[in-house]
């Protein structure tokens, strides 16, 4: 009961903040919430299950594009479009994950790198269906029960998405599946000896987090009411990985902290160094891995232990 | 027939480029187990080295090529020093250097993007446009014969192989592990930089050229198999022929040819995950 109240309080607090912000700040706030959502699900895949994948942002794009295409190119009803979008994400995720588990090592990373690259190619070459390099624009969120959610109320939807994602991942992390994922990350041989099906655990974790990214992408599609190829490029896939590493891989708090820091840092850095903040991020990651592999959360723990 | 011959020569040339990138991966994976995603970025740095020395300062080609090669060996050595050695010495898990190298990938790319204007930079041909393919094939052959001889005929090469087979046992036999690692990274950067320099006259040096090369090179490596040096070249050639034949004869837009590596990668991982050539 108290935990339910806590979730409710968090929802009210985060959503309430949206009503106090101006339009511009609301936009920044929404994107921050979406990045945190993505970082949380990516953290489960990379930090907790130990798989490097570069496709998380591509699945975000697949979700966004599929819901827009199903709704406005094929004119399907809203619930069906969402279900088909999720099914599409799951299908692609299985197609990449199952072959990649055939070999030890980091084959998933390269298979997903190729998938992310191919996704951009398909978007650019897709002609009228994907809108080509210009993408799709000028559409609106369909009315649900006669009302159209807009303004701060849409921010509240994103807050629900964020908390829903966190709740799902939290429950999973505390279940046997979460422990199986950590075991697979730390020592696959020992995990297999304990009766964990390593390949299946990896495939399920990859598919599940990819589907979560796809759902976040569907919500994103109606934030700017435009989807285009550059948004879903590889740069953002790297940025997502860096957020989790800098924040602290394997910890939900780390993902939130890293996402918030790396998303907000450019706003602070831009006046100083222009658009070269990615260079700073790359350096930051190298420094983080060399000096504090457990990221900012690890740094916080260390300070608390030896004040 | 004429048409097909031209296609074969051009496919062989791009196959050699993929083979060199695959060789760069292989040189580092064999002794250390580290997949270094930055090889594509190294190729990009090599291409920009070619632009700077050959186009801007107009050095003679052999001198410029040698300078780029030496510079790349240094880059590889330095990368290993910064991002790999401290982690290996600390006994960090294998994932740590791979992630640190990912950070280095971004550092390389952004450093180049900051230092040069964003438009493509021309790099001159070695002997003229009609001979570039043959030049690529000749240089790649020399590199592969050299590497093959090194691994098969020299004691230093055998020590690499020993480290690849069993790290601890090799260390106990008195092989200097950190020197092998440093050399493998220097060699990897040299091969990748050479690939970038050779491919750049056709595509121009651009700071985003790295990732596609990294994917194609890796696909070549999976096709050929991680175990043998010849596998890298074989995989590169097969991939390039598959790509070019698709572009030439299949009724799909040229952009989709970039999907060929992904499909081949998936197919090989499913059907023959060890690649065509097995380790001896």
C-alpha cells in the first residue's frame, strides 16, 4: 500500500511540474523524461543483463515510425496501430537476437550496429511510406473518447510511461529473471550450471527492452508531431550507452542520473564550446571507465562510505 | 563480358578494403579477445592523413603513404596505452576495454569533425583513376603475404599465436603479454589506416565514413572466420562480390545494398558461426 502511494506521489509530483513550466521548458522536460525512460530500459539490457546493443534507439524509431505509418498511411484504428507497432519491434528484436546468441562474445553489438545502420537506410529509401529523408510530419494525435490530449497533459502521459517502464523493470529486477540476467552478465558458465538457460535469458531481455523502447518511441511520435531519419541515427545510440555508463551501469538510479546529466549538459556547455559536447562525452566515458567503472552512483557510494 | 570484368575488378578492390579492416579486427581479437569498434574510425583517420599529406602538402605518394602508416602505428599504440593497458593491468572484465574503446571511437570522430570542415575532402589516386583498383589489390596482397609470413615463419608471430591459444600459459613461457597487446593494436591501426587511405580517393575523406567500414569489415571477419589470417581476405572478397552483384543485377534501390552485410552477417551467424575457415 505504501509503495503504491509512493508511486502515486511520484506521478503527481513529476506531472504537476509540467503545469508550472512554460511551453519551451515543457518541451525540454518531455524530452528529458523520454531520455530517462530509454536509459532505464537500456540499463536493464546493458547494465543488468550485460549485453551491448546499438539498436535501442533504432527500436525507439521503429516504434515511432510504425505507429505513424499504421495510423496515417494505412488508416488503421489507434489501438491496432499500437499493437502492430509493438509486434513489429518484437519481431525485429527476435530476428537479431536469436542468431547473435550463437557465438560467445560481442556479436550482438555488431549485429545491432548493422541493424541500426540499415534502419536509417530503409527510412531514407522508403519513398512515400516513410517520407524519405524529410520524414513524416503534419499529423496529430487521434482523439480518444472525444478528447485530444495536449500541452502539459501530454507531459503527464510521458510521466506515466516513465513510471510504468520503471515499475516493470523494477519488478523484473527483483524477480528470478532479474537475478538470472545478473548471473548471465557476471558469469555465463556458472549461470548455466545453476540451470539458467543463458541464450533464452539474453533473447528475452533483448526483446523485452527493445519492445519498451518501441513503446517510448510511439509516445515520442506525438511530442514533436514529426519523425525523420536524423533523429534516430547512431549518434543517439552511442549517447544512450554513454548515459548509462557515466551514471552507473546496472543501477536504476545510475540510469536516471546519467540520462539527466548528459541530456542537460549540452544546454550548459553550448555557450562555452558550441556543438562539440559529444567530444566531451566521449572523453567523459573513457575517464569514467578508467577511474570509476561504477559511474556517478559508484562515486556517490564511495563518498558516503568514506566521508 | 567487359562489363562483368570491370565489376569483378572493382569488387575485388573493395573486397581487399574489407579484408584489411577484417584483418585489423583479427589482429586485436586473436591475442586479446577485444573487439575494437574504433577500427572504422582509424580508417577515417588514415584517410584524413592522406588528405593532409597528399592533397594539402602535396607530398610524393610513397612518402605520404609511409608517413600515414607510421602515424597510424603510433595511434594504435597510443590507444592501447590510454584505453586498454590500465584496465588489463587492473584485471578489469573484458567488457571494460571494449567500452573504453567505444569512448575513444567518439573522441577520434569528434576530434576530426572539430578540426576539419564537414564537407568531403579529396584524396589523390596513387597511379591514376584507372589503376586505383589494381593498386589496392597489390598493396593488400603485400600486406596479407607479410602478415601471413609473420605468423607462420617468425618466432614473434608464433608468440602471438601462443597468446591467442592460452594467455596464461603463454605468459608463463616468458612471452611479454603487454608487448604483444601493444603490437597487435599498432598493427590493427596500421591495417585499418591503410584501408582508409586506399579507399579514400573513391569516396573522399569524410568524418562519417568510419561506421559503414567497421560493419563491412566485421561482416567479412564473420564470413571468413576469426581463426585464420586468410579468412579475413576471403570474407572481404565474398562480401564485396555479394554486394556489387546485388547492386548490379538485383532490381532494388542502390541504397538497400547496405543491407547485404546485415543479411550475410545474420545468415552466417545462424548457419556457420565459426566462419568458412576453421582455426588450425
